[in-house]
C-alpha cells in the first residue's frame, strides 16, 4: 500500500488540496505506525464533482455490466484479504486471526450477497397501465466507523454499485488503512472514473461537508447516535435522504427453560466479541430472579477464561479497544457501575495484569444491576456485561424494551415457539434466537434511536433506489 497520504478521486490517487496529516495509532502499543492525510471541504467538493459527473453514464449501465464489475471486485478482494486483515489488526486492535476470519470475511460475505441479490432483483414491474421503476438515488455520501470497517464499507459500497449510484466515502480516521486498500481493489477492478471516491478526514470537517453538500443526494452513516443526529441536522437543509445505523444497548433474555450454563457462557462471549466494540452486542443479560446466583457463577467463569493481549500474539482472544478516548470512556463507566452499587463479578477498572501499555480493558461483568443504573442505560462499547433479573416473561420483555435504542435483541429458550413469541414483542430491528450464525442475508438496522433504513443484501440495495411511476406506460 503506497497511497496512505492521498485520496482517491475521479479514478486517480491525488494529493490533498491543503496538506494536513494524522498519525494512525496501533492500540496494542499506543504508538503511531502510519500516517494519513486529513481532507477538507475543498477535497469533498472535488470528489462530489467527480461523482456527479460520473453518475449519468453509470446509472445507465446494465445489470450485467454491474454484476461483472462486482465479481471482479470480489475476486481481487479475496486476493488482498491478508493485506486487509493486517491493516485492520494494526489500526483497530483486532487479533490477527479474528481480523482475517471475521473482520475481513464480512466484506467477502457482503460482496457475495449483493452479487446474488443483483442477479434476480426486479428494477421494473407493471402495475395496471403504469410501470413502477426503481432507479439509482444519485450521488451518495458514505461515512463509516472503525469497529467493523470492512463490514460497513462493503455493505454500503456494494449495494450502491449494484444500484448504479456514484459515491464519496469517508472512512473513520481512526481505522482508515483498510479503506485505502479497498480503494486500490476497486481501482484494479476497473470501477469507472468518478464512480467511487475516497476522502479521509474527521467528522466535523469531511463528514459535515459530505452531509451538507447540495450535490450529495443521500448520506449513509454508521456510527454513534450522537454523531448520527449531527449528520441528520447537516443534511436537513438540502432535504437529502439520510440512512443511519446507530448505537445499541441490546437485551439478551434467557428464559427459564433455556440451558442456563450454555446461555450465559455464550452470552458473555457474544458481549465480549471484538472487545465489546459492536453496536449490536448483547450487553444487558436478563436472567430469572430465582437463578441469579447460578447465572453469576457461570458468567464469572466465562469472563475469567478470556485471554486479553496484543493483536499479534497467537493466544490473544480479546485485543485492545481502539483508542485512548474509548479506553477512558469505558473506565469511567466501569467506575460508575461500582459507584452506583452494582456487584462487580469479574474484571473491573484498569488493565489486565501484566499489560502496562495499550488500550486493554479487563473483561468485566456486573450483577445485581438495576434498570436505572448508568451501565444499564448507556452504550459502553467495551467488554462490559450487565446482569439484570426478571420475575415474569412479561417483565423481561418490558425491561428489554425500556431503552431509547432498538438495534438488536437476543432470546434463549428450550422452546423455539416460545422464543418466537417473545421475539415478536421486542421493538428492535434484529432478534437472534438461540445464538444463530451471523446472517448477511437478513436485514440489518434499528428501531428508535438506533437509526432508520436497512442494510445487507437486497434490503441494502433498496436503500439506494428511488421509485418512479411511469403513468401511461401501456395504452389504456
């Protein structure tokens, strides 16, 4: 990779208009290992001009042309997978194998799914004497996060290309190198000039310029609810479409008929995966009151079994969190849990023993948590689990829904029918029953303050399309 200090605009690697650099920090060592350039509003404008110019021709490409392009991208992506995985591991701290098997795999999976979706997607359908047509929305601004970078880049870029849109991507400045490699992949695949553009930078500068730009027809944003609100406000003056996938505080309801040891153990693992840095992590575990002590024992054992360490260590299960800012936020929330009277079952403040530098967090479990506590209300985004109790199924559902978020929920039961009944009452975009495998073909997105719109497969494709009614298409 030789383009860290450049942007990809109009089919070429270009220097920023105003030079300004930012160190990329390895969270395992707290040391800089690369630099990127930070863009400005002028760089965004140059990228939007290119995307707008490229749109009319790309919008009229055939399904077959776009399928051929996506297949070339997937082929090159597979070849570059080791490069991508190493970049993700260095920039956001994912253990090496996890970076390859999960982080990088996600991009492969989304590209595969969108190819499958595009093969059979109906862009036109007759309705009486009219024709209902689905057409690309136009120029799309994309703002993606650091926690699952390839997942979010590919589940936006893939569907946008399938729809016939052109785009400007701003990846997270904290984990930007994987996006540079992805731009190299698209260039090698022969994406037409101006169709895909990459401008690195921060949210207040580049993100705001994309969100407010009058020639950007849609913004697709993934990140915190706080930042999502700012994006929506910046976009409001130009009445552009805003698609948001935001924060979460997902409930994990373990019903009385579930295998408690299995349900708790897997629930802890689900919460701690990716060092707890997943917006849909099951961070609130609801267990039957009469089995609380038993659940605490299982959770303690599970948490104490995790090996925390540097991303490049072969035995590391949990790497560091991504930055000093995130580390400090998590520490503050762990301290709040203790101060507000929750029982510390495992972990706690500070780094794990033997780790004196790096943004490492002790895998932490709190029990006897009440719904009003800070750790039960706020998204922590670290390996911190809260155990709450319920007396009736109805109460569990009520407590699970008692949050401004609505991204995901989890239900564990020995009865599939009972789990389905509970799932139908949860106000979230995704419900996971008995810890299923990740399904990149199911719609992903949230209710309430977890956002609007859906991603993945044909559901993501729909987001990048406008609906046109051609009346009188057929003679009456």
